[in-house]
C-alpha cells in the first residue's frame, strides 16, 4: 500500500468551512503517502482568495506539493474539477469539497484496499451508513463492503463528488466531465454504463460528515446535492 495520493479540494469562497475541512483531514489522515494538495477556488474573488489560501496553506508547504488555482470568474464545479484534475501527478485522487469534517482515521487505507482489489469500483463512500441522503445500500454475500444501488431516484448510480478516493486513470477514461458527463448524476450514468459501481465503506459509523448544510452553493453553475 504505497501509491501516492493527490488531494483535490474544490472551494467557492467558504474559507471558514474549507479551514475546518482541511484541518480535520490532516488531523485524521493516517496514510503516509499524500504528496500533493490542489485547492481550486471558484468564488471569482481572485485577489482575496489567493491571499487567504496562501496564508492558510503556507505551513503545509514543507511536507507536500501545494498548488492553488484561482478561477478569475466562476466556472462552476464541474469545470473546476476538470481543471484541478489536469494538474494531478499521482495515480490516486482523494476528492474533497470545502464543507466536510473527518472524525475517524484510516479512510484512505480502507478505500485503497477496496480499489486495489476490485477494479470495477470507481469510488468508496465514507459517510455513515445512516447518512447517505436516502441512497439505499445493497450487500452481496461475497463482497466485504456494500454497494450503492443503481437507479436511485431514476438518476443516481452511486458515483459522488463527496469525499472519497478514486483512480486518476478512471477519470482519464471520461477525458472531461464538463464535456462528456457535466454533473454528478451524469458522471454516475457514464461510469455505470461502463461497468463501474460505487462501494460503501463497511465502517457503519463512517469517517466524515457534511457541515455545509446552511451554506449551500446549490444555486451556482455546476453544483449539486450534498
């Protein structure tokens, strides 16, 4: 278990939530080969965002490669993900948004074991089993983890941009979310049609919780449900 991981964080001006997200991530991360951190801000306030992020992330520069990307104008989440993923230098991506809080160690190791053994798993959910936004989980006897069901609400197949580990090569198969799967549900349809499923961590209590319920960016271009 030694593949390098790039952490990619999408943000949109919610710097207090971003700080809580990153603080909890590094507090509870126990995987020793996180080597790159990419933070992309889509608030459109370039000067303010860069200054805040440089100060926030400065103390981490001695331990990993950091890249801050500031969109001069609002591109939306999907195009921001494409741009950030184009800078990834590692085979594994840990995808993050700016409004989550970790509370348990081992989330990368746990996810890595599943991705390494099951190439048809595209990502591993890390929320508690009681915190799936209603998305049902199915259990198959021979699998040591759950699967997010297909066709939930007739459009969701388990793929998510919630915090989770994924392979960079699986993103390259799509080539560009904004061109070929411009949204979480559409990306899920693409992966489902190509034989992929999303796994649910077997840790029922989960590793991470959503903290941005009352600070939603849902009205902005390219954003999605939590």
